[in-house]
């Protein structure tokens, strides 16, 4: 070290001077002070980790069973009385209005003779439409003939709007003394002239084809 070197130098000087000679006072040699190294930081003592004891999860609280739930009591609804359905009564068919032109049609009789309605001969026409040749229809035909059958100023005719009417029935009716043509119509003619399903309708048509009278009858009228 530096101190050892200085001591050896002083010893060497004394030997050179001899014992009688006084050595001059040595010049103090500046001593270089070397700072001491800073103490190294103390290492922290190793920490031994404590074992973590895993606590068991708390058990779910068991619900104490209570009394069983009561089912709601459903009271039966009182049965509603069945609604009485009132049968719909169809209003009587209304005939065509007077003062309007009569619809045209052409049909044949049993012999194949064509009849036009209204006719083009300048004569008034009386035509009776019936729904069937039942007792009511026959009674209406007889009343019609007694009124218009012998009037020369009228062309009278009867139209039966039942396509299922047997020709033998028509022939039997003609053979009974009916003096007017009995024609078999169809559903289209019945619809045009508004013939009721349970009766008939009477039309009186002028020379120019305009309806003068219109009368509906039902059943035994």
C-alpha cells in the first residue's frame, strides 16, 4: 500500500545518512486517501413463502323444504246456454219494376215453335212464370188462363222455370184443355225475371215491350 512504500523509503534514508547524522525531517508526503468502497447493500433475507392453505368453498345453504305449494283451484266456468240460431227468412222476391223495358228471350215449345218475349208483332203480352208444375203452379196456371186465355188483344203464355220438368207432365197439362203455350224455361230466365223458387210472377207487357203490371205470388196464392 502507499503507507508501506513511504515507510520503506524513510528506512532507506536513515541507512544512507548513518546513525550520527540526523536525517532531515522528512517532507510529509501527502497521503492519498482512497475512499472506502461503499458497503454493498445488504441482501434481503430470503423470504420463504408460506404455503397458502386453500380454504374449502362454503357449502351452499340447504333450503329447508317448506310445505308443498298449493295448486290454484280453477273454478269451472258456468256453461253458456247455446245460442239459438234464428233461421234466416229470405225476403220475397221483388219483380221487375213497371215502366222498364222487359228483358228479351227466345224459347221453344214442345213442337219446336219459337216464342219471343216480348214479341215483335205489336201486341200486348201476358206471361206467367211458375217455379214448378206442382199443385200451386197448376192452380196459378188455371187462374191465369181464366183471365187472359180468351182475350184476343193479349198473347198469353206460361213459362215453367223447372228444367227437370218432364215433357209428359207438360203434355198432360196441355191435353187437359190448356189453351195457351206451356214453355219450359231455365234458371237464367228465372233470374232475369226474378221468379221466386216457391211460386211465380205475372207480367203484363205493352205493345212496345214495357212492363205495365208485375205481381208475385207464393205458395197457394
